[in-house]
C-alpha cells in the first residue's frame, strides 16, 4: 500500500538531483498534509528548487507564506528559508510576509531568525519605509535578541555529577552549533538595529517614547550593532533632543568604546541630543589626540557648551 511520505521524499530526492524536473504544483499540494514532517520536507523541496530557479517558487510564494506559522516548528523555519532563497531575485513575492518575518527574528533557536534576516534584507534595501509599522518589533529584537543556551562553568559546578557529565557531553557535541548560533544572534541584532536606523530616518517618532529601553543595547556586540543602535538614538534626537535624555549616560560611556567608529557615532548622537552633561568627557576625549576624530569631539563639546551658556 502506498503512503504519502515516500512520494514527498521522492520529490525531494528529485529536487536534489534534477530540480528543473520537479512539478512545483505537486509539491505545493503536500503543504496541506496532516503530518508536519511531510509539510516540512515539501518545503525543503521548494527550497532546493528556489535555489536553482527562484522564479518558479516565487509563483507559489503565497502558499509558502501560509506555512510561516505552521504548528510544526521545523516547517515554519523551512518556509522562512524558502523565502530567503527567493527574496534576492523576487522581493515582491516575499513582501507580503514582512510582518511575519520580523516576528521570527527573535525565535529560539536563532537559526529561524537568521533565515528571516536573509529574507528581509532585500526588502529593507528596496523600501525601508515598509518597515515603519514593525518599529516596535524591531526594537524588541535590539533590546532582547534570541539567546544561545550554554551554561556557565559555575552553573555546571552546582549540578550533580551525573548531570554535569551529561551537560558537558551535550555541549561538546553541540560546540560547533553553539558557535554558529552565537554568530547568528549577532547578525540578527545587527540587522534589527540597521532596520531601525532606516525606520527612524523617515519616522523618528516611531519609537521616541521607548528610548529609555535602549541603554543596555548600546553596549551589545557586535560593534556594528552598537553603532547602528546609537544612530537610532541620533535620528530620534535630531527630531526631538529631549526624547534622547534617557540614553545620554549610556552614550557618554560609549566615548570609551574599543571601536573608534562607535565612539564617533556616540559623539554625533550626543550632539543631536544636546547633551550638555557630555561637555567635559568630550573635551577630555578631544585632548587625547590631534586628528579629525578628536577634533570632532572638541567641536561637539564647544557647541554643547554654547547651548548651556545663558543668553546675554
């Protein structure tokens, strides 16, 4: 007696060996299967076909988008990967999924969020204004990105010996995947921060009332994410300096950042925020060198001191 699963496994094998011969409509029909694994494998088949010819899968993108919220997590993650394979060449086919993809940025584990980044990046490049309605969700990701579980050594010491050994073995077997997940989280955080920069460049009031949540994120890795998060503050402050007040102390801390370009972004943001409390640390920074970077610190300090000077 024949069953559905072999049909779909055979289609996947065909896709891997000769993707041009796959009947996409036959694969799409399997997306309504009762078994989650069948749906996931059908989506994997579409992913292989999309890698070969994105246009063929773009034509059925609505069916793929419907599976983003599949109750079987593997299927939902694979649907995200399918859209990532389509997005570069056919962003219009992926655009209707934008809100759902943004919601996936903070999913655990972070592989799905990383796939969402790949699907969303061409959309951000094409029209950043479409991300304005997602401003709050993007800020949530910047502030609280998906975590990578790996117990600290102190935590292992507190476990019974048999549990310690089991966890140690698990970590050893997952070492490479943990490293990948940490890299994925950094890329997710960086994308969300850059997307928020684009959003606040056109709609600075979109998150103006939530800047008090950003200070911890100003010290997050990677440095590019820190710089972008600082630019979010700068964009809001350029429109409403007072809105940036809750971030001033954290911005001043970034004047000692290990990355000079992050320090430069902080100087700019402090200027837009009209942060007169930064005059002294900016002058101290200016005295440390004699180049364009240190000149910028000195010029910003002088400008801020002028703001603080009573009118005659």
